[in-house]
């Protein structure tokens, strides 16, 4: 079963159903039913035209659901005739669907959650983790959002800032390795940058390129994580880095600083260092100060504590960390790292082990467990 193929076809199939007259919520339900059917049928015999098969099955499911609801009988004139099966059009509706999910009738957080679930292919659990809320809370938020956009027309405009937020979260989930969506997020952001002249769109594209350029070096051959300081910088994609820096510089000169431009500036400073010890941590702290002022995000302040620990010493970093809630994701891992830098290896080993139990992914858990074992065995970092 080619799950990546199903995931890549979902936005186009959803867009086709919406253009044919299905409201978004009903279309999304029908597409999900078609995907379930594909998982059941395709392992025995995958169709020659997977996209056309999904469109046909999803449209039939939509018709069945529509006819079953007395309140929607007035639509039956439009849906009496089932389109003949055949090759589906090659139109890419993905970015338009992102804007549909960013409809003004939704709050930004609900719009992002709906898009990640319906178009981005993320699970409710993955979205909840990105938002630092319980899975049940996120499930309710997504259900409310689907009810809100029921009946919304496909061509109604959405909010650019919300679309950027969604693209950023999709990229981050893909970059984590849980779902390989990073390249798709870059492709869609390129489309958006070509259509909209906005420095934050450019900033997001630059940020994605600068991070993606390091992807090959982020894991060892056995799949284990490689921290930034230990990565083989010779494996970084210098062409992609150069493109990201060029896009960022063009955005920054417009003097309309935003969150994504600021994050891209931090990534560019990391990319500019020929070795980890040459990283300009003082300037990175300054950019984190800008970012904290723009977002007031506790995660940003956590990352800033790491940068302060590098620029001014681990005790300064620990002092910054003490002002933050220890319930933050990766707070314990950061504390372990700073304690190790400060020479308190026993505390660091204990905290690495504790952080491993809280790790959101298996790769992070394995990495943190190895760090604890290394310190407990007396091996140097």
C-alpha cells in the first residue's frame, strides 16, 4: 500500500469534489471514505488511474450521503448524474484548498487545525502536539471548524497569515520525519511567493530552504538523530542555502520584519558558520529577542535560553530557563544540555533520562537515552 501516493492525491481529489458542488465538510468526509476503501482494495489490485479511482469512489460516497439527508434534497438536481469514470484533470487545487480552510469565519487556530487535518494529511494527534493541547481538545476544535465551513463556497477568500502558519506547521511535521511533507510545503510556498508579493511569504520560503538544506545531515545511516553541532556541514546543500539567503535579504531590505523573516535570519546565521564553534551566538540571541517580541511564544523563549547558554555561558542559559515552565516540550532536554555544559554531569544524565521518557518521537527518545548512557558511562561528549 503506497500511503505516500494516497497522501499526495488527497488535495486534488478534495478540490475536484468541491468544484463539482460538494461543500467542504461533506467532500472531506467522502474523500476520507474513499481513502479507507483504497487501503482495503489496493493491496490486491492497484488501479491504473489511482486519482480517477479515488474521484469516482469519493463522488459516489458524497452522492450517497447527500441523498440520505432530507434537508439536502434540494441539491439532488445537481447530483443526479454521476460523472463517468475516467482520467481526472491534472489541476492542482492544493493551495486554493489552504485558502478555503483559512476562511474568515474560522478563528486562526481552528483554520490551521482544519487545514492540517483535511489537506495536510496530519493526524489529530500530530496537530495536537504542534499546538501543545490534548488530543481530545484538538479533535473537538477540528469538528467545530468542519461544521463552521459547511456550505462555504470554494472561491471564497481566506487569510494569508493563516495559510503561512499552516504551511509552516506542515513543513515542520515533514521535517521531523513523522510524515514526509517538507518538500510539498516548499512547493506550495513557492507557488504562494510567485502569486503574492509579501515579505513574510518570502521569509517563510527562505526559512524552509535554509532548514531543508541541512536535512541530509540530520540523521546518521542507522536513522539516529545528529545534533546541529555534530552535523557534517559538507553535506549541506549550499545551492539551496544560497537561494534561501538571497530570498531573505531581499525581504529584509523592505523593512517589514515578521516572524518568519526573523526565524530565517537565525537559520542563515547557523548556515553561515563553517563550523559549530564559529556560530555567531551573540547575533542569534539578538534575533531571538526580536522574535520573542513578535510572537511572545514560550517555545521561542526556550530556544533563546539555549542561545544565551552558548553566547554567555551555560549558567546564564540556566537562569533564562528557570523563568520558563518546565512543562514546555523539550524543557528537560535543554536543562540536561546546559547542565552538561556547566560540568554537572550527574544532573545532566538524570535529566537526559527524564527527557527521553517525555520525547515526542522515537528518534528523539533514542537520542536522549544515548546521551544519558554516555554520561553514566563516563564517556566525553
